[in-house]
């Protein structure tokens, strides 16, 4: 979570930039996982839950276990980041739980880009990707003044719909409402952009398209560290 104190204008620009990079990362990972690896999402788990139920009814045990494994891997990513927050007490930007989660995510994405996807390795890749998405989502539940999910959009779209019909009583509430709407629209458009980039990458360089997500994660890390440094 970003805790850097900036001017309001600079702070909201920084917030939008982080949202754009993080949601682009998730969109890129989700598309590649579905179309290149295993026809399952690793960030959007509602569909995997439905497929888990379907495969159970059809007695397709291997497919059901794969869906359940992805859900549990995402859950494990959330637990991993929460554990890092509990264990790490050092006041250093380089040792923030969110920074460590970003480093882990970046390394995993870049390493997986150079692996083959034959046989059972497909399932391992899906589990690792779901785990990194859980890490990211928990690490950035709140970015600046904005609370949202950066790896799936259902809740964000629901918030956006509510905000669009909510009235504001004063100038400060109007500003906050405008910023939240802008952030949620940024999240949606960035997710689409990341998916488009990954689709092009999937066509041109296959699994190495995961490097797109790795680079986006690295940009988040650089942005966080440079902002923290400039505030000191």
C-alpha cells in the first residue's frame, strides 16, 4: 500500500499510475493463462468456482481439482502477503511487504516466461500465476485514497455503478467522488489494455508474453521506490 505523503494533485496522479500498471499486469496475466496455458483464469475466480462445480457434477475429478487448486493458490497468495505484513516490522521502503510481494511477483512472471507448458507443468504454471495474483491483490487493496481490487473487476464495476448515481453534498465530496470514478475507469481500461498487449504478445512470442506482465510489475516497483525516495 502506498503511504507516501504527496500534494493532492501529485498523489492522485501517482495513484492512477499505480492502478493502471497493476491492472494492466493482471489483465495480461489472465489472458495468457486462459488462451496459452490452461483455459482457466488465474485472477478472476468466480468463473473457476462455477467450473469447479460443473466438473464435480460431471465427475471430471482432475479438472475439478485444477479449478479448486487455482482458487486455493490465489488464497495462498493473499495469506502470504498478510504473513509478510505480520512478520516484517522494519521501517524501510525496501522491506515493505508490498515491495517484497512485487519483487516475488516480478521474478516469478519473468522466470515462467521461459518455461515450456507441456504436460503437468501447465497446472503448476497456473497455480503459480494465481498465487502471484493473490499477492498483488492483497498488497494493493488501497492505493492512496482509493480502495479497489487490482486483479479482478467485478467489485470495481459494482462500485463504479454506485458512484455514478451517488450525489455529493459539498465540494470535497464531489472531488472524492470524481477521483474514485476516475480510478475505477482507469482500472477497467488498464485491464483491457493489458489483455490486448498480452494477446498480441501471445500471437508473436507465445509464453514469453509473460515478460510483458513482468515488465509492468517492475515498473510498479520502480514507481513505488522512486516516489518513496523523493519524499525522504
